[in-house]
C-alpha cells in the first residue's frame, strides 16, 4: 500500500504517530484508492456500518430500561413504550432497524454474488461476511425473544428444539440451552446476555472484514483487477464518502417511513400478547428475513434432515468461492450466469413467500422444488457453468468501458487545486 | 475558475455540512434524554405519614422519592436552641421560623448536603444530627454548623392534611 | 441516479410483498374513517373521551388495562381530560395500598399516579369468573390482533344468529369476525347502553368506534407525537438528501465518471 511512508506534517503528529500510527491509518482510509466505477449497489457496505452502529446505540439505551426477567420483560417493554422519554422512538428504531439491517445485508450479499466479489483473492472477506451474517441471525433471533411476547416464546421454543434433532445428545443440548425443562426465565436471561454480546463480536468481525477488503482493494462492476492508485481509481474521501452518504440518506428515508408510519408492520401481532406456555399461536412464523431458511426447514419431511438442509443452505455459501469455477468475476461478462443469477434471486424470494404460508398442499410442493433448485444452483450449475460457459471479452481497464479513455486522477487533482 | 463559482461551491458544502450537523445533534438528544426521569417517576405521588404516635423528642424516618425524610417532633428546649442562634454564626443562614412553620414539627430530607449520606439522629456538637461519612454537624433545625457540607438539610414541600397526618410532596 | 431510484423502488416493492404475505388471510372488516390514520393522523379528542366512558362503564367490568395509569388520561395526545377531571376519575376508584405501619393492606381513593384498577386480582380469578375464558388485557389489544382497529371495530358489531348447522355450547356466542366465529364474550354493546355527556347518540356503531379509538390510543399513546416527528424527520432527510446530491455532483465533476 502506498501510504506506508506517510509522515504527519506537525511535530506533535509525528511524535504521536511514531508511537501509535493512528494518523497513518486515518490517512490510509481517506486516500484508499477505490475503483471509480462502483455503482450504488456498492454503497450498502457503508449502509450496513450505519445499521450496526444504530442497533448498538439504540440497544444500549434500551438495555438501560429493559428488565430481563420472565415476569417483568413484557411490562418493561411497555414501560419503555409509554413512560421512558423517547422510549417509543428508540424501540421502534431498534425493532425496525433489525429488518433494515437484513434488507441491506441481503442486497450486499446478492451484489457480491452478481459481481463475483467472493472470488480469489477475496475469499476471506466473503467468509468473514458469512460469519457476520450467521451472528446477525443469532442476534436477531435472540433479540426477538426479549419482549417475551407469544412469538418470542414460541419462536424460542421452536428454534431451540431444532437442536433436539441431533442424535443421542440432542435432548441434553436443548435442556442445557434452556437451563430448565422449557423456555423460561433462565433462557431469557442468557439470551439477553448473548444478545448484548454478539453485536460487539460483529463489530470486531466488521473491522476484520474491512481490513481484509483493503488488502486486495474493492472489486468493481467490471470485475477486473486494477492498478491502485491509477486513473481507474478515486480516493475514498471525498468521492466515495459523499456517494455513500447520499445512498445512506435515501436508505434512511425508507427507514424513517417504517419507524414513524408503520412501525409494527414488519412485526407480528401475536408478540403484543404476553408469553403463555399453555397456548401456541395459531400461525407461527419467524421474522421475514429468516423465512427462506424456514421454508427449507419445513420442506424436508425428516426432522434431522430438515435441520441439516437448513444449516447447509447457509454454510454452502462459505465454500462458494470454490464451487464457482469461472475465472471471470462479473456477471456482466457471463451471459448464462446472469440468467441463473436472476433465477436464484427469484428462487429465494419464492422460498421467502412460501415460508410465510402454511406448510401444506401446493405451498409445500413449491417449497420443495425451490429448495431443490437452491442446492442445484450451488452444487451443480455453478461448477459446471465455469467450464461450459462462453464468456464475453473483458476490457483491460475500467476507463475503457466507461468513457473510452478519460481524465486521470492527476488531472482531477490539478483541477481541484485550481479551484482552491 | 472564477471567484464567483468558488463561492457557490463553498456555500453548497457549508450548507450541507451545517444541515447534516443539525440533524446529528437532533438525533443525539433522545439518546441523552432517555436517561432523565421518565413519566412514571415524575408522576410519583406524595406520601402521607401518620404522625399521631410520635412523641416530643423523637424522630420518624420515612421514605419519599427513594430518600429518607426526617420528621422530628421537637421539644421546647430544641426549639429555643434553634431559634436563639444568631444568623452570623450560620454557614448557610436560614431562620428556624422559615424552616419549621409549626415549631414543634421539623420535616426535612435526611440527606447530608455534602455527598448524600444519611446523618445520625441526636448526635454531633449541636444536639442535632451528625453525618458519619465526613463529619458534618447539624443543629436542632437541621442547619449545617461545622464540617464540609455547604448547605442546611433541605426542607421538602409538605403540609398537614389533618392534625395527625403530614403529606410530603 | 436513475439506477438508485430503481434500487429503492425495488426495495419498497420487496417490503410490501413481504407484508402482503402476512396479510394472507383476508377478512372483509367493516370500514370506517379513522382520524388517526395517515401522515398527519390525530386522535379525535371527543371520541377518546367517549371511548373512555364506554371502556369504564362497559368493558372494565371484565377487561383490565394494566399498563395504563390515570395520569395518562390527562396527558397530551390522549383524551386530554382536564387535570381536575382526571383526578376526580382516579379518586372514584378504590386502590389497594400498603402495607401500613401495622403491616396491613388498606384501600384509599386512587391518585393520578395509580395504574388502572383491575377487575380481577389475577388471571386465574378472571378465568374463574368468566367460565374459564380470560378476558384479555386491553392495554395493547389493538396491536395484538392482526386486523387492528378494523378487527375490533367489526367484532363489536359482528354478533349474529349462528348459521343453521352450527352448534354452540353454553356461554359461547356466534361472531362473524371472530377467529373461528365462536366467542365467549356475549354482545357487549346495545343501543343506548351508555349515556354520553356530550349528547352524542350512543348507537352500537358509535360506541364501537369510540371505544376502538380509545383502545388505539391506549396501545399507542405517542401516536400523535410519532406522526408529527415523522413528518419533520422525513422533510429534513429529503432536504439533506438534495443538498448532498448536489454536493456529490460537484465533487464528482472533477473526475469524468458517472455517478
């Protein structure tokens, strides 16, 4: 990287930087050469950082009022909603923030799938991302349990019971998870502890994720390796910062509509009924962002195999860099992959839809076909496609497809200095 | 580039930054305000205390808003002692007549104004209260006479609902 | 820019699809105009006050509202009873307090800071008094039912003769809008059941609307503040977005690349 020889201008800065090179880091982050052809799908990394920080800040403030006790959790949430200053605002931001977080992460993942960002040399970034995604699901699930409504309670019961599918030790593990013979107060308090912990684990992994990104640099819509810095790149600040900021604001408008005008639309009405171990809600569904996996779970008639299928559906992503045998990254130059990509998107949306429907009749059939196709895509189509597909010619540099040769960075800098 | 264009660019960036900063500040406020007393705490009602069993020379301690309140039924000597003190001898001059409208009854927050400990009854150099934490001495009117505390013990809002009942708050 | 708009419209579409899938079991509820819907929705103060009257004179004999306090009745954005009136309402209830210095519980008139007095000591007592069915707490009832206000409003007016062929056990009633059509609660409202102080005619429809409005406020007491703040927040975000957009254009004009 070019910034290793950075020297702060001031004496104090040099003194500090020799002892802790924070200024070098800051300089690296501002100057970080970024491909200049990144489109708006690339702004979701920044949006996700915003989501994580929002969740942590609102979560910390909620934790100051929430009581993790089976007898008081529901009441304490009502206390937050009614009496705590701005409590309703903070809770609605936190609850809808989880949905917005997943929305952004799905776009982020599917962007990566389209442009082949998971391929060499970016496998570690991708795997770290999958771990973050898994932790997000754990955090979201446990967070949903905390209000101790009916969906909290029965969601916790159903999900923890998944572990009972493990042969021999399954029952023991479930009892251990519960700290009792059913989901109860011990379960709630440990879920609260873990729900508090996981976001900080995610924060640490995000640092690694970005660190791993800054080694090879960003992929780009053309998917070719570029020289950095060069006429194909712009410094992160101010170019990418302002662009990410713009996209973030658009995202926040959508977010605000949910928080202020339909704060409960993504939740489930039953969760406003206090948990009751005697009565299961008529129609039990997870939050929308877990529906595709829920559909996969239900599409397999065997208890153990269903759990295995659901877990495989996520873990298969971790080995994706090696399942995709194509040397070309971007789907722009892979006409066949592009079509399969959109079929996969549709497949996942269908899985999400049937996940919300009762598991019977036609819905079950659709779920099974969609599940089969999901695995087919990763296990058969992708490996074969890499060998069979006739790809389009890939340009040599970014500037070529965009403008056919243009001003380079040096010229841009010159222009800028003239202005100032 | 002309001078004029430079100015316009600067204005745009300044305006954007300023508007952004206003928004950021507006978002910070709810996160701070949520730690202030909430609506249920603010609405916490007054406490009514039955003092019929209290004999002169004794103190009743009750809890109000999470803090102890001393209700002292003073003897005549205590009243005389409190009322004979000269103002210039006081660290925080307040007349006993203002602190105890009905001289027999002294009602005050039992919290030392130094760092919040609860002073001990019938102790200290002035026959009133003594704070064991850092040695503040209070007289029979609960006024600070010696030690690090800066003010007299606070008299809360209270009233006699009837001869036997005091309503604090 | 066009691309970005596309992305966000797709976003909205996905969201709406997801919500649609939850509302799969569609029932045609009775419709009425709710003043609290929409961007600037506010509660109808008079309806809230009447609704409170219906609640306290009719529903409260079985249904608790344990998360509400009498002070809420005087708070901004609610029924906004004058403080004296709210105090008088509170004082008209006997509240159990204590223990006193003798260690015994005693009753006293209610204060603003007291929670709504519950009709039964606990869930078991409520079940025992109602043939085994627990009349649900109404504090968040509107949010706890899929159809929300429309459902409650319809349910209150949905009592009918059971269709032939349907047998109802003792103490079970037919309701068009109830899940499974069988409900333990007998029709709670009848024309003229309460006498409104403001002269409004107390038809079943009117009372249903009033009490449902009251329940909506009870479940979402900060709804008005939320709507007002939301409007300001979104206007602010749009202004800032426009400013940032032009700043971005300006900055990116230094490199000839598409934003």
